[in-house]
């Protein structure tokens, strides 16, 4: 009863973080153990499968189970979540404007630098 329920995004980040700490491909049981074992094995497999669908992990068959490896980092996973949230809104411009105006000055400068580096023609991510 004392366990705190973690959100899907938090679990995905923890699972991906554990995979990135591994020295090579690992099983879901290894991930479960690495996260402290309080998660059900089926929960870990579900999270790994969701990460596979998001193309941030890869798996290869190993006997009757799979070995999992990361193909992206936690930053990419967070960016995918942000993109999914933005895609769910009808007024993207208003959401982006609200996001940008709420940024602290340091983050705003980082965003400006990244946008300048991307250039106006870099629209391949749409």
C-alpha cells in the first residue's frame, strides 16, 4: 500500500535509463531487477514494447525471450512526448507561444540558438 504509482512517462524514462547503463543487450528481467524489482515483469515488458513502438529501443530474439538495447537517449524520449502533446492540440501556434513565453531566459536563449542552427529550410521533422 505504501508504493507510489509512477506515470507512464516516468517509467519509460527509468526503463530507458536502465538500458543505457547496461554494457550491452539485456533482458526485461535485468531491467526489472535494475529498477529495484517493485515493478511487475509484465509492466516492464509493456514499457519496453511501448519504447519499441516509439523507436527508442531495439530488441532481438534470444531463446524464448528478447534482448533489449537503447537506440535513443532520455532526451529524445522527452522530445517525443512533447511532440505527441503538441500534436494533440488544435492551436499549435498558441501552445508554442505560451511555451516560449514561459521559458526562463537561459532556456529561451538555448532554444533561439537551436532554432538558428536548424535554419529556416530544416523542416524534415514534420
